[in-house]
C-alpha cells in the first residue's frame, strides 16, 4: 500500500504511481465486477425488520376513529397515526396530515398548490405575482427536490450547505433582495447527501426567514431522516415549529417525513406538519386529487411501531444493519485517501449517504473509471440543480443496499479510481 501525497510527489514518483495504479485498475477491470453504490434505499435485510407488520392486523381493524378503515374518508389520517408521527415531526397532534406512501408526493403537491392555487386565507398563489418563482437549493442536495421545481417551472438558486446547515448569511441576503424567492429546500437532520445536522442557530435563523422574505415564503423542511441515526450519540435537531412559534412565523414552514426508510420504502406512510391555517388550505387542495389515503396501512404502522419507544428500538435495529456498511466505506476512505491531498468526505452519524469530494474537475472521470471497472455510482452532478456541479467534484456514495463484502470490493475500486484520476490530473 502506497501513501501518496499528491503535492509533494516528484514527476518521477507520480509516473511510478500512475503505472502501479493503472495496473491495479486493469486487474479490477478484468475481474468482471458488477457492483452498485447508487441507491439510497433500504436493503432486503432492513425491509425484513418490518415483516411482522404484514400480519399484525389480522381481522382486527378497531381504531380510535371508530370508522371502517376499509372505506373512503379521513383525508388527514387516523388519530393514532397522527399522534405517533407528530412526535417525529415535532408538531402538535392537530398540525399533521398523514398521507399515502410517499412524502415526495406531498412535497410535489405542496409546491404545486402554492404555485398555482395559493394558501387560501394565508395568501395568493405564487404564479399570480407574474414572475418566475425561485427556490433556494442548499448544495449538494437531493436531486428529487430539484426535479420537483424543474418540473413545475421554478428556478433553483444554489446556496452553500456548510457544516452547520445552509449558508444563512447568503440565504438572508438573497431572500431580502428578491421577493420572487418563495422557498428553500432543507433536509435538516442527516441531509442527503452530506449527513449534515443543522445547528440550533441555523434552525432559528431559518425560522425567522418568514419575516425577512417577501410574502408567502415557505421553508420546505424535509425531515426524511429525522430518526435515522447510526449511533445513540448522534446530534439532535432543534424543533423548528417551536422556533417558528417563538418568532410568530409558524405559517412559513412545511414539514415532511415518511416511513420509507423506517418500514417499507414502497408501502410506508408519509406525513406533513404545518400550521392549522396551512393545513386547511393544503387539505382542501389535496381533496381535489383523492378521497382519502390508505388508512389500513396507517393502522398497521401504529400497531407495529406502537409509540416513540417502539420506533426508537426499531431504528436501532436498522442502525445495526447500516452502521457496519458505513464503517467499511469510511475505513477504505481513511486508509486509502486520508492525508493524500486528493479528497475529502463526511463521516455521517445518520442518514443514507457518504458525500465525497474529489479534487476539482475529477468527479465525472472517477465515476466513469469506476463504471468501466464494474462499480456503479450516482452520476456526478446529480446532487446539484440541473445536474451541474460547478466544481465537478461531488460524488454521493450510498452503501445501504450492497452486502458488506460487495461494499468492501467496490470501495477498493473506488479508491483506486480516485487515486488514478488525481495522479493523472497532476501529471497533465
Ligand atoms: N426526501 C429525502 C431527503 C430523501 O432522501 C428521500 C428518499 N431518497 C425522499 C424524500 C423520498 O421520500 P418518500 O419515499 O417518502 O417519497
């Protein structure tokens, strides 16, 4: 094993390294690998953890609403499900709606309704202002947030995501200067892909944006990984609804979450937390698209997860499956790339991703090299609006699905590709 230090190597040394690395790369290529580090979804082993949910209802559909859950109705969800997930989102029991199987759908609808229909008594539609609606996008971020906006004709303005959350000086300046900025995407705990947990101070400043921004501004608070810590000492997140209440801005926030990475990613439940005024407007619009959600699924989630303690225990079982996978990724990165001057990465305490930065200009080449050697990575650029990473350096590594052995092999290839691309860049 060589420890390369890129900026201290002579040209002769770099050439030697290039030869050795290229030989190693050819061996990987010849070994016919077919590995995939692209998917931010639970492994079968994790999905198995929730299989008891399938039979848990039996023929007992009794529930607190005393309605027939097999029938239409209950657009906002059943009370016991609201109670369970209101705690996750940090809102009151009457500030939550339980939806279908996807929080992304709720987010898409929220943006759509705000753009085209407005918030009822809380304000007119963004479109009625006659200007292109804009959203702030902390980067790197979640590509599907960006594509919601792209699909609805909303322009995305990137802002830096720092170690403690979005660059709030930049965010505040932008929203003050441009009233057509109507929203900001936030994944506040274990963000996708950087694993960032927003600091209390950043949460408080986001809670105050409603006062700084023009009319009808909303923070889209996608707390998708709210309870998805990898260890018991992972940092907590401040309660944004409480902060908003303190500042009188509770109408400026939409909170989202789901059990996609708690129970089943295709058959979970989603939830939205918002002020009563927002909830009323949102529900009225939502009621135009459906009569009600799958309440039987909601009930089996409550029977299975029970309460906050039950949920926490279940998430520890997920962590037991996930943590060793992250450990292998980080071991390869530390052993192969620490102190080489070739890369930097985060060491997440929760969520689903490791965010990795190559030297500027190399992400696409590394992804391509890895692909040619049989290791699939998320396309470079995917973590930026319009797929454009201005520095071409960010790569999202998703280790949840492959086996430990597969991750081990894939990461050996990945590290080789990073070194090879870095040495070649230095030589060129
Ligand atoms: N938000 C974030 C930040 C995510 O990473 C994901 C899943 N990759 C989602 C939302 C999708 O959530 P759902 O399955 O509830 O639509």
